């Protein structure tokens, strides 16, 4: 009788262990963290764009390079401020959204101590990028770039 009771008890313990394992597996598999943090809009803008710039009445052909910045939708644009021996490399940082981007006002100082405040905003319409740069401080200008990859 004791052996029969032990066998029955062992079977119940085994069944309980199997049920516990199955339930635990189901709970853990339903609690996985999503790795998606939203769409990567920055990818639409990253690259070298070729086109023309209208700046304070003068037009010229040039390229604009937009790099991936920090975070999912971060962008950066390398550039310069100043001229001649005062020239200094700078990087503007901004954020992309569905079909536009924004680089809020950022102030840079050239190699001679002159101050420049720059902001850039842009849109993507089909395959055409339009970006408007506003500069104030040592230079005051608004420039509009229109181009394609």
C-alpha cells in the first residue's frame, strides 16, 4: 500500500512539474520585449544630395551630405563656419520625421572667435530634397538648397 501511495504521489508531482513548466514557458514567451522603437525616418535623408543653392540672390551648384546622427532618427550635417584662416569645421545635429527634418538653432565659433548661429529645416517630396539654412551672427543669410540623390 505504501508503494502504491508513493507511486501515485510521484505521478502527481511529475504532472504538477510538467504543468508548471508549460505555464511558465507560456508566460515568459508572452513577455518578450519588443525591439522596435519606431520607423527610421533618418534613412530617407542620409546620403549625398546634388542640386543647386539659392543664397542671398546668388545661385550655385553644389552637394549636401547628410549623415546618420545619434538615435533612430538622428541626422548630422558636416560643414564649416568662417573663411580663410578663420575657417573651422563644425557638425550640425538634427532629427528626421516622416518627410521632413529639423536642425534647431546651434551656435558655432570660427577660428577667429566670430559667432555664427545656424538652423536648417527641410522636406522630402518624392525624390527631391529642399533644405533651408538660416545663418545669423557674423553672417546673415537664408539659403535654399534643392536637389536629388
